[in-house]
C-alpha cells in the first residue's frame, strides 16, 4: 500500500519483489495455502501491478473451486476482462 507521506517525499514505499513472487509462487504450487493468507493479504499489499492481477486471478480461481496453477492463472488472465476481477 502506498503511504501518502512517501508519495509527497518522492520516495518509493517499502517493497520486496522477491517476497511478492514467493507468496504468489507458493499459492500457485499449493492452493491450500490460500486459507492461511486470505485474512492477511489483499491485492493492495502487492507493489507491482502484475502481481496484484495475478493475486486476483488466483483468488477468482479458488473462489470458483478451480485449480489455481500457472496454466489456469494464465488462461484466466487471457479470458477475464480486468474490470471483472473482484477487488
């Protein structure tokens, strides 16, 4: 999430692209991990826009009781309009 003080000062908010990748990769490998992160994370916690979108696709797949793996997430990305993702 972006802090307005950071924006005013011209600084980037704290971020770790590697941590974001690890979380998303873990969710794609083991969908049961969703239950452990769903109450702690939201798409707003991801700094990179592409990571936010991947998180939303994972969420949408799991909400539909579909497997959230690389193949399904990519298919979801191709077939789901951006404005149809739950935020």
